[in-house]
C-alpha cells in the first residue's frame, strides 16, 4: 500500500486500529524516519487517546488507556539482548491482555513473539506499507 504523505500514514493506521483486539503484539519494521511512530500516533488517536503522544526512545515504553484497553508503545532500539530487556521490565508488557506496538522489533528477535509484522519503507517522497499476519 502506497502512503503519499503523513496524513495517509495516520489514516491507514486509524483504519487498521478498528480491527485490533487485545492481546496483540505488533512488530513495526522500518528504517529511521520510515513512519513507525507516525503509525502508532494514528492508532492511538483512532482509539481515543488525546494529548501528547511522545516517542518512547528513552523511556522504553509509553502506555495509554484506550477504547480497547491498555496499549503499550515500545521502542526497543537501545535493547542489548534478553538480560537487558528483562532487567528493564520489558517482558512484563507482553504478559497481560494489552496491545504492544514495538519499534525496532529486530532487537527482540528470539525474546518475544509477534502476531503481526508491519513493514514501512521509503518510496520517493512517500512511504510504502505492508502488513503480514503471523510470525515471520
Ligand atoms: N507516508 C508518508 N509520507 C511522507 N512522510 C511521512 C509519511 N509518514 C510519515 N512521514 C514523516 O516521516 C517522518 C518520520 O516519521 P516517524 O514516524 O518519526 O518515523 P520512525 O518512527 O519510523 O523513525 C515524520 O516527519 C513524518 O511526518
Ligand atoms: Mg520512531
């Protein structure tokens, strides 16, 4: 799916969010600037979250109460292996009936299992999005 601008990413995310039910672990793949955080913002807005939605790069996780329950926005960029992830409490977010939206999921290879993979990539001035259900 081609997303010509930021508004297209936000609206694709909002459409996708309508079908989401917890528990769900979502891997958001893509280079820096590919639109992962934009996608999360679109999902959260569509689920009724108002106010600031900040990138969790330093905090690891930002959590939100939404129309469908708890949604955790995780940025795994700085995670260095299982022990590091566990010591930061990362695994605890994957236990309950929440939705987990994870940027840099490659950092959690072999540590957590994802139900859906969303691939975002650059395409000219816009972006391209591909959704793959199931483990890959
Ligand atoms: N479909 C799109 N086309 C063009 N620019 C986009 C698109 N989606 C998002 N952007 C822009 O890309 C930039 C980086 O987005 P961001 O979501 O922070 O990327 P990431 O989290 O993958 O690093 C932002 O300025 C955002 O407005
Ligand atoms: Mg980001």
